[in-house]
C-alpha cells in the first residue's frame, strides 16, 4: 500500500475512533433492550401495582397500549400495595402475604420472594443495588433482605414506631414513615419518621410529625423529606417537612384536603399529593405555595363529580399520570389518567388492569 494511502487510512481510523468515543460517552444513560426500552421517541415506562388484579403492569409511555403484566400470586392473602425500583429490578410488598416479590423487569417475572414470619408487608425501598428494606405494619418492624441471600426468610429486623407504611432513602439513611396507630387504628400520637442505618439496622434518629396518621413521604430536589399526614379522613390533612440530616421538623403545611395519601415530587420540585376523596393537589416545594389546592384539584370528572386518585406522578415532560382505583358500584372502570403539563387538561385514559394503587415512571 502506498505510504500516502496508509496515512489516510490511519487518519480515517483515528477520526472514527474519536467519534465513536464521543458517541459512547459514559455519562449518557444506556437504554434497555426490547420492551423496557420504550419507543424510539419515548424511552419511559410506566409501572402500576394492581392491588385487586395482583399484578405489576408495565406500559410504554410512547405506546400505552403496549403492556406487560407480571403476576404476583393467586393467594387471597396477596394484597400488593407499594413499589420500589432499582436498576432493572423491582420490589413489591404483598400486604397480608407478609412477603416481598423481587421482580426481574427485563424477564418480566418474579425472581423470588422474601418472607416475614407473619404480619403485613406494605412499604419497601432499595438501600443499594442488592439490598431491600421492607416495612411490616403489623409487627412495627423494618426487615432487610439481599438479592442473593440463602433462604427466603427476612430475619434481620429493627423495631420502629407503630404501623410503618413507607420507606424513603435519603443520604444513605432509610427514613421510615409510621402512622403511629394502635391495633384498633386509633392514633397513639402524631405520625413518626424513624431514621435507620441500613447497614447496621440500628435506629439513628426519630422525628414527630405535625399531624396524625402519617402514611407516605418523598424527598424533594432540595434534599428535604416531605411527609403526608393523612389525618382522620374528616378534617384536612397536612404536610410536614423534615431535614433528614438532622431529623428536625422544618414546618408543617396545613390544608392538604381530606384524606391525602400518596406523594411524589418531580425534578422541578412540584409535589403531587393524591387522595381517594378529591384527586391530586399540586404544591410547589420551592415557593411553598399551592399550584392546585384542595379546592381545585386535578381530577377526571365522572357524572358531575370527581374521581379520586390512589397516586400520581409526572413524566420527564411534565405530563401527570394519575392512578384511579376504580369504583365498580358506580360503574367506573379503573384507569391511569394523563393530564397535560401546566394546564392539567385531561389528554388520555389508559386501561391498566384492576385496582391500580401505585404508579411510577422510569427509564431503563
């Protein structure tokens, strides 16, 4: 080969390698193959826990009718309620079955179950890629399991405040939200958040909330924990803000409507707080003001009334995805309703199986 030709070939190869290196920037997120990769124009996947249907339903945001259903068990004790996602794994607490289903999302199947000796498994979180924490509302414990452990039993536990319902990770700590109710569901006092070291399974701090029956929490972009105080389903609920580093209460915000429950917070700091009573309210954690308050919530109308919401979360584009559990007595089928960013105008209704209780949106 002529020297000039060889030089040109080397130059082309060098340019190609540089371009390939730029295109394969390690900071760019990898997209999962197949179904989990979503569509060409939208890689996001919706995940729905079906409490009545006993399944985890996945759908592509770019093609909502393209779905996968993962069965969670047929026993009458299987009453799934929550969801935790880490990488391409998910953990679903199975309620009265006193167990957690570990799901391989790529294979769309349950990988294995982790079990408490008894009780009700309600909240869960991944503390790292292979460690799952689960709350047992009946025993008032939080248990730890690892993906590759020998045996299915959850044996490492720590006592927290009564009736823990949710676990949120922040700064390496597991923040456990407890409703703090007795066996007759009467408040012992205000709700409690317990900080647990997931490595030692020791309690490292507690904080008392500014209202009763605390049921869910989320961390905002500011690093603070926002805890929903559901209350007694008669008076208005509230929202308590906690500094998870110091476990000090920052403030409590009133007027969150009747029976607020699930909360999610988007990257811009908008908190979406849902209730079976009114739908979803939107509260700005940055300005600490209502975007849509309890007197003007986001909801799908039904016969002149409002459909409530089990949970709601936003996509990366700001569209709000709201889980409606369904109301068979009223002839209202379950859906995930989709609302336009900003105006919250209803744009779509997605059938996702029976009893959708939890909604999450992820890119894999």
